[in-house]
C-alpha cells in the first residue's frame, strides 16, 4: 500500500488514480482528519462480493465444508458438460 499526504495527491490526482488502476495497489491518502483509501472499482466490487458471501451463513458453510473436504482429500467428482 502506498501512503501519500493530501498535499501530494493534490499535485496530480490523475497520476495517483492511474497508479492504483494499473497496479491494483491501494493508495492511502493521509489527512489531519483521518485517511481514505483509493482502490480500483473492480477490486472494491470483488471485496464487496466476498463480504456478501461470507455474511451468508449457507454460503460460508459450503465454503468451509469445501475446504475441509479438500484438506482431507475427499474431493467430490466434478463433471464436465
């Protein structure tokens, strides 16, 4: 994660945005009032989807069971159409 001050970002916000878009690295913008993070929309959407899945008890249970099955070598057969 790259950290910059608000003054640094104000000098050339376009290059800061392009840096995050091209590298998928977060940019932490520090101010006296706190900090904000710039991330590409695609990364934000992915994180939101992950959070939605983890908050769904049924999805989380299936995910955890899949990890247990994989770790114990009990892989279910997959079928190809």
